[in-house]
C-alpha cells in the first residue's frame, strides 16, 4: 500500500511540480515586469479568488471522497454539482459587495474577478472526483494547461493586471470544457432531486475545515495588504510562491492518502510509520536546499527590487520541514470519525495565526508573518500528534471490544 501510494503521489507530484514550476517561472517573469506594488495587487487578486472558492466549496470535495465508497458515485457527483451551483450565487454577491466596499481593484478588474468565479466553481469540484477514481494526473493537468495559455505573457510588454486575468479566465474556460466530466451530469433531475441544502449540512465540517485552512494559509496575505501595503505584499508573495511550489510534494501525498484513509478499514499504523519516516527525510533535505538557495532564488531570479523577500524565504525553509511532517498526520485526522473533535483545535490554531499576524506584522513587517507561520506549524504538529494517537488508540479499543 505504501509503495503504491508513493508511486501515485510521485506521478502526481511530477505533474504538479511541472505545473507549479511553470507557474513560478511565469510569476518570476511577471514580478520582474510589474515590480512589487503591482505584483502585490496580483497576489491579492489570487488570494481573494481562493478565499471565495474555499468558502463556497464548503468541503464538497472531501465529503464526496468520504461518501464515494458507500454510495452510487455518479449520483453522488451530481449531488455535489448542483450543490456547488447553489453556493455560486451567494459567492458572487459576497464578492461584489466586498470589492465595492474595499475598492481593492479597478472596475474592469472587478468584473473579470466576478466572471472568473463561474468556471472556478465547477473546476474546484473535479479534484475529489478524479482523486477518488485514482486519476490524480487529471487534477494536476489543470495548472499545466492553464500555463500553456500563460506563455502569451512572454510575448507582451507593458502588461496590465486586466490583461493578465483575462488570459487566466480564458484558460479556466478551456480547462472546464475539456476536464469537467460533463457525461456524468443528469440534467433531468436537477436541484430539487439532489437537495443541495441537505448536502451542505452534511459537508459542513469539511467546509469549516477548508475555510480554516485557507485563512491559515492566506490570512497573512490579507493582513499584510490591509495593514501594510501592496509593496510589502509583493515582497512577501515572491517568497511565499516558492513555499507554495515546494508544498506540492506533501500536498500530492495527502490528496492520494485521503481516499485511502477515509475508507472504513483506514491505514495500518505500520504503514503510517513508514510514510512519516520518508516525509521527515524529504522535509530535511528540502529545508536545507531551500535555505542555502534563498539568495539565488530571490536576487538572481527576480531582481534586487525583491531583496526584502530573502529573509522570509529563509524562514519558510524551516516551515517547509513541518509541511512535510504535518501533511500525512493532518490527512489521517481530517478523513477520520474524530474530525468534529479536531475542528475546535484547528480553528484555534488558525485564530492564533491571525492574531499573531495582526499584532506583529504592523510592527515588524513581513518577516514577522513568516515567523508566525513557523510558530503555528509547530503548534499544529502537537495537535496532529495528539489526535493521531487518539485515533489509533480508539481503533485498538474497538478491536479488543
């Protein structure tokens, strides 16, 4: 099982890394072209788009993978599809109100943002569908295909954000056309048959968990933008993009591990020990390489204007290690029956992250945000270990009884 898991995760990782490497290359090029202030607005746009997606997904991917082993998969995916359409409307309304109230972007860019929510909504639910079918390459293909469209940027000068995100919207529409499993959708039954509100009630714990995960990963971006400025966000975002790219390796493992651990029999303790040993070794190697390559990755590749991103990236090298270690542990907990007991602790760790950012970022700048991330990764490790231990003790007691 462990060998098969790493094999599929390895293939998935390769595809994710290809996609992310091309994304990072494009972002490096855009950073050099746009400079920190405008690049910061680009980072804000993507962060807000992800917020809306995570909020309106409501944990449907995780709920689908949890239920797929027990129900008719085609009917279940239709249930997810119609539920996601239901959450799209309030997501659009929320976005319009927020964009008007904060004046974060120009009118044209705000229109593009709202339009992009439609393909984004449907693309967001295919992850669970393909991962459960053990076809993770199709999930990774989204970013690779999108980046083919982004090659356009290399043939343009004086790029504006509106032009960048129009290309992004077109790429997502193309992805939607070729990757979405349209043949599974039953148009005859529709909303009334699948009862979207009942589905949302069932997926609520996963939705709360995913929203918590978003604020944990992107709350610092929002604090930096609205408590500092776009320049600071541009510098922080440049360093964070490397962290995000490297995190795809443990992400690939967790995406493939979730459907397995969600099954009734779960994963044996011996297998988890082997997985953890491998993740610790990979994490240490990655941490050391990233730390010593920080100057090269920032100054040499992006430019002297981003000198302020070197220190955050060095701190992120330590964060990377905990990403690797926490990934399998958190997946075990999130796919288990003790998820509801875990939620208050996960939410508490996110609140701690946000509070520390709000307190320290205005005083100490973007380096403080990186240190906060490291701090809450460590506290997250203690939480994960506690619940994984509880999970396996519970399984042992059930076998005895």
